């Protein structure tokens, strides 16, 4: 579940934090509990990024559809 704080994160903020989480996991040296907490945080951040990207895709699709309609009317 994503918290309200996560929902307020911008795409770049979430992506940057996700990169840091992955770096820490790849570096190792953490306990099992720390690794699990990092993994869970990474999953939350990935969901935030996915929502941002899906929203951007929807906006782009809507803009392209509107442009196509305008082009069709002009012809």
C-alpha cells in the first residue's frame, strides 16, 4: 500500500529514491530485515513511478487523439 507521502512524490523524486534503494540492495551488507524493508520500499516507489508514467501516457494519448480529430476535420 502506498502512503500519502508517496502519492505526493514527483516522478523524478520517486525514481531517484528507487535508484538509491536498488544501489543499496546491490551493494549488500544489510541484514535480512533491512533488505526486506528496502525491497518493500522499492516496490512502493516502483508503483509511484508506474502511476506517473501511466498518467503521462494517458495525457499523451489524449493529446494525439485530439490532434487526429482536428486533422480529420480540417481535411
